[in-house]
């Protein structure tokens, strides 16, 4: 039996579940870049920040992989609700079958992912959505990470590569795919940086942060993770093979075994890496701030919501009254001018 037990700082007060959860989609600049490992690090860090396991969820709505990853095993052991194989699986020949008229429409595929997200997010404070491949993987069937993020109302965290020029260029390319669709990109975590040499963690960090400060000041570099040989097994887990059918097309509910002792050791290493190199608290703050700002825009655009905004309603009344007064004054002036001309 696993010995992995969390002792969060304290439970949140009543009403914590009454607001929409933080919706964070982890995307990457390529397949096997470490999205699932970063998702694991985020879940571990959220628990350390005081979130209860029952307040978190993890879902991979669309996937090319049906293996039981460490992220899924961690969720099973920690008591976090999870769906590691969602309704859309890009198994072999799936795209050809879709183009031949099978599997429904693009809208139906995206809707199935959105429904799976809504089910698992009910009553949660934060949901980590694991993207598939690079941002446009699945665009051939109209169900990419961009489409899923848009349907789920998620904010995006990009997992970038090591280096400087290639890392930034790849980030810009991937960010553009989301931004063009109107999906907010919070920033990035750059992964698998060398500890030595010209492209060491320290040297790359300086120039990547310098670029963001100058060219993308509204986004943030939340961290840069060094490459560890001891975690290479996690990369191997993400490089799983394709299959020829969905493993559970009816309910998409597949349980995994809890973590082994080796798994627990890997999680401890991921936890230590995130504690030292990633500012998850800032990520949560930025995601929440952006969500609140978006919510205010949505509320203000809903006429019915004015009744729940007394100040906005007052301004509306004043604007209507003011317009009427101006109208009456203009009429009076016009009447006076006409009378003056006649005389």
C-alpha cells in the first residue's frame, strides 16, 4: 500500500466550491515534451499550496496514448479525481476513418471532450487539463488542444524546450495558435535544460526571462526545469505506442493501480524540482486574476446580469435619464432658434 499522504495547510471555507474552478490546459511545443510530468508537478504543488485532493481534478480529454502514466497513478494514490484516457483517442487510422465520415463531426468530438471536462470539474477548485501533442495535433479532425481549450474556457500553460532561440521561437509559434483563437496563454515552463555548458539552466534562464520582460510583459516564465537522468523513465511513459481502438468507448472510465515505491520516489523528485524552480503560486494567482477579469467582461455583456450589479444598473439609469435631458434641451434650443428666426 502506498504511504503517500498529504497534510494540506487547511481546508478552505464554505462556498469555495461555488465559484468556477481554475481551468488550466498544459500544452507543449511537441509530443513527449513533458506535459504529463508538468501536469503531475502542478497537482503536487497545488496540494502543497493547501488545495484538498477532493478539490482537484486531472483530465486528458484527447490522447494518443493509453498507457497508465505516473500522473494517473499519483491521482489514484492521492485521491484526486482523474480521467487519463478521455473520449477522444487518436488511435491508428482514426483520422482516415474520420475523413471517411465515421466518428461524427468535429463539433461532436469537441463537445464530448467538453462534457467530460464539465463532469469532472463539478465541485472542484482547480482542474489540470493535459493537452495532446503540439497545439494543432488533432486539427485535421477539428479537435486539437486549441479547440478543447476554447470549449472548456481554459487558460494555457506552455511547456517549452531547452535552449534560447529555438525555445522562444517554438513558444511564439505555439502561443500564436492559441492566441489567434482567443485562448489566453499565461506563460511557460521550459523543460529539460542542461546543467552545464553554453545552454545551461542558468544561462538560458537569463536570456529567456530577458526576452519575456521585453517582448511579452503580460506573460510570465513560471520556471525552468533542469534535466534529470533519474526522471528519464517519465519521458519513456509519454512515448507510448498507438492502438487500434478506444480501450473503453462507453464510459471512458479506466482505473489504474496505485503508485509503487519507485513511483513515490519519482514524485518526490518532481515535487522538489517544482519547489525549487517553478512559481506555481504565481501561476494560480495569474490564472485566477485572468478568470475574474473574463468573468466581469461576461457579466457586463449580459443585460440580465445588470440586475445583480447595482452600480452598473445605477449608471445605466443615469445614462438613460441624461440622454433624455440632453434630448429635451436640444429640442428647447431648436424651438428657441426657430422662434428667433421668425421674429
